[in-house]
């Protein structure tokens, strides 16, 4: 049986067991089963820093020239911005159509004591690490990406004498890929142990009052996946959507159960390289960047949640306010880290931008994990679509170059 099916079985069994166990059994589950999930996540996290560093250094140096890097970088960022903005619009439309907030009442004493969202300019300035070791200690993905790009460019510029450095990183990258393969053998158990406590804690009683907002986020994610992404793949780069979704399924299941794009990254890289024909150069640049800044699921959620809060308070938003939400929702999703619950923290930014009361967040905070599962799954799927898109576009450029 292939790994994908095994992970699927782990997921389904975990959901079923969670429903049977329910909130009553949560204590036992947390004590004896959840640790296996944590162990799995720890193993993946263990490999992220060396994996991203080594593969991106190799990727950047094997591109051979800085112009090519600039071209890929430019395309990637435009792709990410456009798809994210489309995602926020889908989120807004979902809320307009389904009105998940109307009829709901905020408990009189609702307070939301959220963490402060980081100022966006900080995200930009902090991209460059002042200390590489510190960046690795913090597993700060953007900083590691920037450093790796510099090393790759340095290797290219030095040429012959930098060969040993290049082969060191090349060997290291291969070793980390192999380790990911080994860790993945544990994925079915990891996924089972991760999903069980979530389902046990979020029984039907917790979810039903907020069923509409959950449906709005899930349907929004499905629409973006099946329409936007399929159209991009089919129409722009002639890649079979069926092949794509089959190939990326293992990463999607890991994302669904870990709620972390960063933790899913090694699997996303493995799937795109092995199943979707994306080269190491492209995947090692496009995917770590995407896991950090490209979050279409988080963007949909920003759109849905902003309108949801407005509806609870009976506030009618004007078209220009909705445009502001598209803008801040996009920025908020860029600023969100690839870790569980990051999108919820960034929601304060989106709500504040149009003066919506932050207390509204209290209502959905309780079920955030369930929304996070859908948005993280979409987040990593969007990164993978980008990697296929960029790969195909680069292939075309290269072909044109050869025949010219
Ligand atoms: N958990 C999401 C991710 O890692 C971010 C979010 O909370 O929206 O992609």
C-alpha cells in the first residue's frame, strides 16, 4: 500500500476515534496519544532548518546566474500576491452569500485578549538576519532564505574555489531529503495522534452553533482549490489538475493535521519534486518562501471572519471598506507565520483596518483549530501550485533560449 493511503487511513481512524472518545476522554488522549503527534512534529521540525538552508544554497548556486534568480523571484512574488488577493475576495463573497454571523449574539461579557499583531514593516526589515546562527536557532524561515540566497550567489561568483562548499551543501541536502523520507514512514501514526485530540475536543456541540462560519471557510477553500488553482494549472501551464492533487495529497493531509505550513514544508518539497516534476532549484526557493508569506487559506479566512464580525454587530460595510479588507487581509496573511493559530492573531490587523470591534474574535477563537486545518491545507496547496507554475514557465524560457 502506498504512503498516501496509509496516511489517509491514519487520518480517518483518528477522526473516528476522536468522535467516539469525545470531550470526556480528552484527558487520557492528551496524556497517552497526543505525545506521538508531538513526536512526529518534532521530527519534521528537526529537519526543516538544515533542509531549507542546504537545498536553497544548492538551488541558488546551481541557477548559475543572478538574473535567473531575479526572474524567478519576481514571478513568484507576483503569483503569490495575485492569488492571495483573489482568496480574500472569495472569503468576502462567501460571507456575503452565507451570512454566517447574522442571528448570532456575542455573549455580553465577551472579551478578546489577543496578542498584538506585529507591525508589517518589521516583517520586512527583519528579513535580513543580523546573526545567522540566531536565525537558525529561531528557525526563522525568511532570514534563513535570505542567508541561503546570499551564500548561493557567493558560490556562483567565486566559481571554482567554492566547489567544495557547494558539494558540502549538495551532500547535506541529499541527506536531509533522505531523512524526510524516513520520517514520513511514521506519518500515518503521527497524523492519527494529531487529529484524534482535536476531534475529541471539538465535538458537534462546540461546532454546530458556528457551523455556517466553518462552512464558509471550508467551501471558500474548496472553491479556490478547485476553480482558481485548477484553472491556473490547466489553462496557464497545461498541467493536469488531477495529477496535481494526487501528487500533493500527502502534504495536504500533513497540513490538515499539523495546522502548520512550516512543519509541512519538508513534505511539500518532497511531493512537488517526486510527484509533480518540480526541480530542486525551483522547489527549494518557491516553497520555503511560500510557506512563510503565501497563505491563501489564511487570506480566505480573513475575508470570511471580517464580514462575520461585521454581521454579528449589524455593521454594513461599504464597498471601499471591503477593498481595504482585501488589502489588509492580503498583508495579514503575508505577515502570518506558518504556525498554528497565526491567522487568528493577524485577524486583529484586518478588523482594525475598518474599525470592527476586536471582541468579535472571541466567538471564533474557540473553534480556530478547525478553521486552521482548512486554511493550512489550502496554504501549502497554493505554494505547490506556484512551484509547478514557475517550473513550467522556466521550462518555456529555457526552451525559447535554446531554440533562439
Ligand atoms: N496555521 C496556518 C499555517 O501554518 C497559518 C494560520 O494560522 O492561518 O499556514
